[in-house]
């Protein structure tokens, strides 16, 4: 039976947002582990190649398992939003093998030699490197400015007509700085510039950039959307459906950034519990942030849920909750940070984030190792900064582990 009423809860969308009419009446999305698909007739093959939906030709181009994941993510990002005509917002997602692959499609599909891309301080190290090593070699100019200062944003956007794309990462990695999506998008649109937002840290449960008129949203699906650290993936979502099915799909296919059916299946499974996980992630994070802020060994905590964070008020306006990510620095600096990490007994020493367990890493030597030190410091990524992704364990156990690791 077809669904005839709108879903009113994001958990329902995460479970039922895609077309769930599967082959052989399968309850869950099958893993279509096939490199290619057969045609019943020559005419059917011709029709599939002529169509803008190519999920049943060749798995580098598309795959039914990918399609289910794409439809779910698009439905989550569009949940409750309307287009200019007041109709439910329609989006198109393209699933990739990794966040980096999705980012490459976003950048290379929209920029060419002579264009400029504008972004801000404190970006994920992989994004920074992709810009400065790959895009720069292609003749694309990289402009980095403090877009949290709207005066600087206005000056930069108005004085650089070569800017084609403004890329925002908010909250940003690992300082948890926020950029005003609404204000920056209005400035960019006044100059006919495209806007993309990395929504990995927030997820569509906490923040929906399309609400503010952006053109693209990006996720590393490896993180909160999957939620269990079982698969690598990335997704690019756009509101220009034809563009996404033509030019952006072509770049995606030619760059070979397709996902694989098993990882897509794991992503679909993980997204079904997104709301439940995010509620626990967020409630735990607030408790942990307040614990760290009052601890005598802690010099600073970067968490948007604390009034001490400079972006607290923007976060309150732009997000439904500050989320599960934070960073902090101990009064003893780098040595104290290393000792703290080494003494942890339950919480996990690992890069990545957004998994059900609590993860801690050292950005200066890990995720941002390739970023020059002077640039890191400019971004606020000091040598002793620790990044923390708060998991869904019993919060008392997280606090107990931190307490014993912080004990001198």
C-alpha cells in the first residue's frame, strides 16, 4: 500500500523516507552486490541509458541500494521544508565512496580554472588539503577569510567577483566554530554565488542548511549518519534536481567516486536510529561539557552549548541543539593532554567521530597533521587541543573515565 499522508517525525523519515518496495518483498533494503544489470530487451537498455535515473545499468553509475540511501538522506535534509512555491522541498542526493569523493564532485563539478572558492578558518584537514593541493593545481583560487565576522564577509564577497562557490563548514572541525548560514547565503546570493554547507557535525536532525537557501549540502556519512563506524561514505545533496542528475552526476561517475552496496546497506541501517542516537549524544555532550568546564585541570572548553563559547547565540538560533562534538585544552598543555589520553580506560583513542562510543583524538598530530602549524594556530588548533566526540554510553561512565584520567 502506498503512503498517502505526510510523515510528521524525523524518525519516521529515517525509516520510511525512501521507496521501500523491494524485490521479492524483502522487508529491508537488499544488498545489490552486482557490478552490472541486465536488460530484457535492447529497447529497455536504450531507455535506461536515455533516462536521467541510472541506477540499473552499471554500479559505478548507480545501484538500487545506493538509491535507497540517497532517497533517505534527501528526505531527512528536506524534512519540513518547502520550496519557493510552497510545495515540499525536493532534493537529489548522490552517494559516494567517501566524504572526500563527495567533496571532489562538489568542487570540481562547480569550479574551473580562473574561478575562486571562498571558505573560512578551521576546516577539516582533508577539505583544506583538497582545496590547497588539488584545486589550486587546477587554477582555482582559494580564499580563506574569517566569515564569522560579517564585515569581513561583506568585503571579501563584494571585492572578489571571481568567487563561484562559498563553502561553509559549521560547526567547524575541531574548534566547533559556527558560521551564520543565513547571513552568508544572502550575501553570496546577492552576487550570484553558489553556497555549499558541510553538515556532517550537525546532521539534518540538528541543522537543515537548505532552510536558508543554500545550493548544496555535504556529509561524510561515515560519521553520525552511519553512527557505528562500520563503513566509509560521503553524500552530496542538491536542490537543482536537473543539475544533480546531469552535470553533477557526470562528474561523480567520471571521477569514479561511487560507493559500494554493502557500505550503503550499513548506512541505511544506521540512519534508522539517527534520532535516538542524536538525542543521547546531545544530552551526554552537554553534561560532559559542563563537567570539563568546571574541572580545575581544564584551561578551555570549546562547545557551542556553553555560554562561554563565542558562537553560543548563533548556535541557539541556527541549530536545535549544539551537538556531540567539542574540543578542550588542559592547563598542562600538550604533555598533560597526552597523559590524559593515555590514561583513558573506556573511552576510545581514535580519529573519526559520530560513532556510538566516545572518541578522542589530537588534531595537531592527527586530523590536521598536514596543515602547516602557523595555519593551524591561526585556526585555533593549538598543539594541546583535544577533540572529543561524545558517545551514547552511560554518561556516568564517561565522567568516571575522564575523572580518573585527569587525576594527577
